[in-house]
């Protein structure tokens, strides 16, 4: 994606982005949902200002994609925050429970193989569901945004994708005392939703005069 659609770089080339950026810039939420379901890298940045997909949606007026990103980012943020709180409140594991991993090691290979087979089945299921939803959208039976929501209900995103989307939405906020005691995956997500140059999604939406995106971001209480 050469950035010609999302050219927000003053006086020059629009830079280069991933297929996630392209789907978002063109406001195709079903395509975005499919790529997320296939575990496309949600941490990838556009070379123009190092924008993430949430910035791409905001600066292109991609209201449907922005709605989808904010919905799932908020959902994952809530889930991850609650998980961090529960870990903080739960009693620490005993030393024996930390050492018994070696005893379970003979089962590791079988479990890994079973998980791989399950993932393959999930991929085929998602592909079939994507095709069915596309047909419904083309027939006018379903909006593309609703189809995207349905597809993501069937998908299982990786932990890193969930953290990245929660972080992009600026939702994932954990108290410092919990942050210190929680896992690295939780700590790594405690940052703002700014791009590589310090611009938030609200900055981009306002800069490009995308008033619908500004309203949507304010509705989700995004940090200006």
C-alpha cells in the first residue's frame, strides 16, 4: 500500500503501509475484520508518521473501520484490565506449582499438535464464514460493519493483537501498583494512543477535518 489514499504527509509522498492500513483507509470493515482474524500484525506502522490502523481510520474519515477498532479495542481493554486485577488480587502460586512443569512435559508435544489442528480448523471456519458474510453484504442483507462484527465473534485473536488494539484505543489503563506486579504483556500496553510523532487519533481526525471521526472518538473518551 503506497499511501496514495491516505496521504496526510505534508508536501510529499504518502509513505507506505500494510494491507491493514489499506483496508482501513478504504473503509472496508469486513476486510479489516478478516485480516485481524488471520492475525495480521496490528502493531505494524505506516511509514508516514508511523501511524497505526486507528490513526489511519481517523485521518481518512473511515467511520465504519474506526467504529470497529474502537469497539474491539474497548472490549479487549476491559478484558485485559480485569485479568490484571484478578492476577493482582489472587494469592501467589506455590513453589511446587511453578516446578511441576517438567512433570507435564511428556504431554507438551501432543497438546501442541492438538492446538495446531484446532487452529487449522478455525482458519477454515473463518474462511467459510467470510465468504458467506461477503455474499450477504453483496446481496444487501447485511451491512459491512455488522458482517465484520459477526466475523470477529467467530475469530480468536492472539494476546499480542488484543493488547495492541487496546493500546491503540487508549482504553487500557491499569493502576500503577497492579502494573508493577502484572505480566510483561500487560505492562507493555500501558502507553498512549499517539503515533510516532505524538499525534493521537483525535489530532488526525481534527487535522483532516473528519468531524464524524472526531465525534466518534470523543464518544469513546479518547485522549486528545
